[in-house]
C-alpha cells in the first residue's frame, strides 16, 4: 500500500504528447488518481482551481511554456510550493538536470519510461512528501503550542505585573491605613480603650488617660471594671463588653471615677474588633458627658422643683407619693400619711402687700414647715399657697396630729415682711389611713377633700379624711344633678313665714323660704341644697325663680290684704354679685306693679365682709330704688359692728340662736339688748328671729323690739295655709 488513507493520492501529468500521457497513465492508474494537463498554462489553471495534486509529472519540452517555467511558477506560489515536481524528459544533459533541480524539481524520469522505476521514484517522492508534510504539521502543531503557551505566559505575566502593582498599592494603603488608624486611635478626642476577650485592657489612648487621670502603663492589663468604674456600675460595665462581644456594638451611659476620686459621666460605645471574622477584642469609646449630665440634672431639677422655694413641685410629689404607695404594698411595717396644707388669707396678703411680699411669705412658711419634718419626709409646693407633705414612717394618728398642730402653729405665728406684721393661718387635710390607696391622685383627692372640710369648718385647723367625707361629696354631687332637674320639673316651691309687729301681733309681711318637693325623698329643707346651689352656681337660676315666685305671691297677697304687706327674700351673695341682679330685680317688681319699698332683701353678714366699692355701690343703687336692705342672722358672723355704718342697711335680723337662749342665758339677753340699742342708735329696724314662746315675745316687747318671727306665730307654710290661719291678722293696723 502506498497510501494509508482511503483517498488515493493525486498525480498531475503535464505533457503535450498524448502517447506519453497514456503510457504514464497506464502505469499509475491503479494506485493513484490521475489528472492531466496538455500544456503549462493548463497545469497552472488546475492548480489555481484549488485541486492540488500530491505530485506533478512535468514534461520539459512543451511548446507554449516549457516545464522549467511551469516548475518555476509552481515554486514561486506558496500554495503549490511544497508539491514535488518530477521532470519527465527524453534525454537530459548534466546542466539541464542541475537547472531542473534549481527550478525545484525533485527527480527526473527518463523517456521512455520504465514502469517500475517510475513507480518507485514517484512512491519515494510521495513518501518523502508525506514525511515532510508530517514534519510540517508537527512543527506547525508544536509552534502553535509554543505560541499558545507563550500567549498564556504573556497573560500570566501581565496578571503577575498587575498583582505586583496591586500588591504594592495594598501595601502602601495598608501602611497608610495603619498611619490613619494610629492617628485615629492615639489622637482621637474620644477616650478609647482596646479590651481583650478576657476583659483586660490591651491599649488606651491619650484622651482616655486625660479622662480618667491614669497613664496607659497604669491601666494596661487591668480589667476595665477594676479601676475607674463606679461600684454600682461594675456589672453593667462588664456586661457592656460582653454584650459587644456577642451582639456587635453596644452603647450605654455610665460613670467613671477619675484617679483623683471625682465622678465623670461618660457615654461608652463598645464594638468588637474582628480579624478574619474572629473577635480579637473590643474597642470602647468614651465621651465625657459630665457637662451635658449637669445640664440635664439642672433641667430635671427645674422640672421637678418649685422655682420659688426650691422644694419639690406637684410632679415630684406625685412621683414620691407613688413610691410611698408601692413601698407600703411591699413593706409590711411601712406607714405614711399625707397632709395637704392650704394657707388661709394668703390672697389678702398678696393683694395688700404685693406679690413680692407674698413670695417672701411662701419662702418663710416653707422654712418653718421644714423645721418640723424629718429626713425621709417630703414637703412640696403644689402651686399657689398650697403645700403637701408625705410623713413617712408614721406610727399612729397622735404623731401625725402633733405634726399637723405644729405646722398649723407655725403658719399662725406672726411673720414680719418688709417691716409689716403679717398674720395668716393654714387649713390642713390629712389622709392617715393610706393603705386602701393604689394611686397618688386618689390620695391627693381625699386629702384635698379633708382640707376643704377644714376650711368649711372655719379654717385654721386640720381634718382627717374619713370615708363619710367622700360619701358627703358624692351626695352633694348627686344633689346638684337632681337640682337641675328640680328646676325644670317645678319641684321647687316657696313657703312663707309671717313677720309680726311685736306691739300688736299684726302681720307686717312674710319671708319667702324655698322648699324642694323631691319626688322620692319628699320635702327637702333649704339648708340641704342652697349651699350646694351656691357652690355650683345653680343658685343663679334658682334665685331668679325665687324672686319671680316671691313677687308673684306678694302681688297676690297685696291684692287681698293691702299694698303695705312686705316680702322678705333671701339673697345669696353670689346672686347679688351678678351684674344684672339689680336690673333683673327692678324689671320683675315693675312687671308685678310692686313698690320696691315692700321688698326686703335679706343678705347674710358675709356681704359685709366683701366691702368692695362695687358691692356698696350696688346696695346704694338698690336703696335708691326704694328696696329695703336687711342683714340676716345678725350676730353669728365675725363682722365688726363698725361695718354696719359703711353699708346702707335698713334692718337687722337678730339670729334665732340668741332668742332661743335669751331667757336661760344672761349673755344672750345682753347681746339681744345691745343689738337692739345699737340698731336703734343707727336708725335701723329690728326683727327677732325664731320666737317660739310667749315669754320670748314678752321679753322682746320689753326691749322694744319692733318685729318678731317664729314658730310661736307660724311655721313657714304654703301661701294657701297662711291666709286661712285664724291667729294671723293681716289687716292694716
Ligand atoms: P333664714 O333666712 O335665717 O330663715 C329662717 C330659718 O329659721 C328658716 O329655716 C325657718 O324655717 C327657721 N325658723 C323660723 N322660725 C323658727 C323657730 O321659731 N324655730 C326654729 N327652730 N326655726 C325657725 P329654713 O326655711 O329651713 O331656711 C333655712 C335657711 O335657708 C334660711 O335661714 C336661709 O338662710 C336659707 N334659705 C331659705 N330660703 C331661701 C331662699 O329662698 N334663698 C336663699 N338664698 N336662702 C334661703
Ligand atoms: Ca332670712
Ligand atoms: Ca335668719
């Protein structure tokens, strides 16, 4: 086999003599594929067409282009250069042969051709070519590999270059970072420590040394909690570091001690240092927040203390009260009491001496009260002239009572303010049994209630809170609610009590006394609802109704018994102080065609206390219109008799407490006697109230008292009963 491949090798025969072609073809046909060209150009064309032969048998002597030229062209073409060319020629000179080889021939075959020689030569040439081709392929392959390797090498080298450059950069930046880091660590305004996982300090910076006063050498290898943390915060501080180790960054506000012993407030931020994801320690950044803390404390103090006296304010007091309540719940033996102190007459000091004097007084009273308290007690200013005390660790009511008395006395003993002698007093409400309370506001509410009871009972005293007080309050609240309905439902009515001329027992007039016919509770006396109506302001609509109802009745009575009959109407001070009181009253009497001189307006002595210009002016206006002005319950209040002169009063009613006892107590008779002579001296008429016996009437007659009123003549009753009473004589004297 000459070929290993299935494909036969191809041989191109170039010869212009057909007989030659036939001969060669016959020899080669079996083993090779034969193509033929009959001249040089044709041979080149075949090459050009791309059908390259593996070997060319080339005739030299051809007419158009000789074999040499064909060979030369083949050799000069890269595509065909490697194809072996064998000259086939008849006779050959030595120089021709040399020239042929020069032209690229690989062998000569002489004509006439010998088939074996031809085949052998062709075969060996083809073999050579194959070998050459193989080598060429191998070289090509090798050189390709080399080239590839070289390329890879080149790439690697580039990479290496780049890596080297990067490495240099990294090295440089690492160096830079190191410098930055050192700068940050050493010169940071924050105190920084680096703590190992064993909680021992590895390094610190200058700011930290400045902060705590210890040099780095003194601190290194110590535990953080060991030297600069306040005792009560050691655990918290260690846990800060542990927390940071476990959870990442942690921060807290805490305190450190300076080497010299004073305390520093710091905010500490800890976060773990990780290298290759392994925690190596913890950085703790400290910032001195002492100034901020100081400021905060100041603000806090301001928020919880009274600016004037410096003692706790209501806010702090409530907080302390809550604490006391909690303590009481947990400690079996703990007892405390709450005192609510309200100064009496403080307003008049403020009004007469000015606010500055008022402030001085408040400061002075604070000092005095403080003197009677112990450590652990709390004194607070609740606002205005109201103070409160928590008495801690009280044993029994006796001690509380003793302290309350001392506080009361402290308030009552005189103050000298800017050279002025000032006298005040204090009303104190006390909650002693605090065990049923769970909230500060409830406790204060009840202390307040007790304090109001103290005021109500005449001020300058203390009252212990009792559950009845609250019941009473609830009752009053209920009354208020029902009283609103009473007006709408016409449950109110007027009763009338005659006022009799002592000399002849003739009826001069009547006093209107209000009654409440409650649908369930029956008839309710005025004492049970008038004070509540006054407190709540309901007295205004109630009072309006009373005036109009009294006038309506008076018209009726006057029509029947004469225009001289008078109607006494009780006027609440609140009613009187209303702006439109006078105008409304005048409208009402005019509408009823009643002469004002038959209307007697009864005021209590408290009116004399409100000796304001506007009150006097109003009374003068009323008097100017002809109304009769009466002071009721005279002798019971603390009004000084001298006040009487300042008011345009026409009549006084001697309180029935004096009449009641005038026959049994000499003092009462003496008081009645002097009131009568006083009123005569001032040109006033006098009514004795509460006359129940003939003896009382006789005595009053003996003292020349002008009028009397009481059960002796008639109880208050509806107008219909009044006119049918046979004992009463309404007729004009
Ligand atoms: P007051 O103005 O001093 O009225 C006299 C009170 O004494 C009346 O009580 C009357 O019933 C009672 N009284 C009269 N004679 C006797 C007697 O001989 N013995 C006894 N023990 N008591 C006698 P009342 O009607 O319960 O009124 C009580 C108070 O309620 C009145 O005292 C007055 O301050 C007030 N009040 C009554 N009606 C009105 C009113 O319409 N308006 C106002 N603002 N207050 C009124
Ligand atoms: Ca009266
Ligand atoms: Ca009276």
